[in-house]
């Protein structure tokens, strides 16, 4: 048997739509829940998906040794690593992720506040 070339594509344009479900009768035999009606499925599909509630962030500037400043962001949660990478590349600065907070080198309170508000977080400055 020879391997197909990359240019050889399968043609499904003349295929009939699938109308028969071979597993439909199994639900009755196994006493499973009956499938939902079409109206119920449409109501579920029409319902807008709600985003999970995000915590209220605390942004503050802290002074480090030798007079250096750090912007600390508290209460980030699980997505902190992804957000830290976005902020570091956008600001062109260093930063780290600690146990309690995310730290950015320098005073970036204003930018980080607008950034998190556009991402959908509630922010308070401390």
C-alpha cells in the first residue's frame, strides 16, 4: 500500500447527510435519560454564557531596598502566569510571581489598572 500524497484530499461533497443514529435504541434498553427536546436545546443554546466572577484585585506600589519601586498585584488566582507574561512583554520590564502577589519592577500602577479593567477585573488601588 502506498502512502497518500499531501495534495490528495478526500472529497465529501457528494455525501448524504447522516439521519440514522445506530445507537438511539440503546438508551431505552439501558434505561438512560431520554434526550432533551429540541425546544429545550434551543433554550440552552440561546442562553448567554456567563463569565465566572473574577476577584477584586489590589494594586499597590511598594518600596524595595536601595529605593527601588515595585508594583504589586494581589488576588490574581490561577491565571497569574499568563497575565504576568503579557504585562512584562507589554511594559518591557521584569517581574516575578510570588506566593501572595505578582510583582512588576517599577511604578506601573496606572497602566496595570487600565489593563486589568479591560480584561474584566475589578481593581482597587491601595
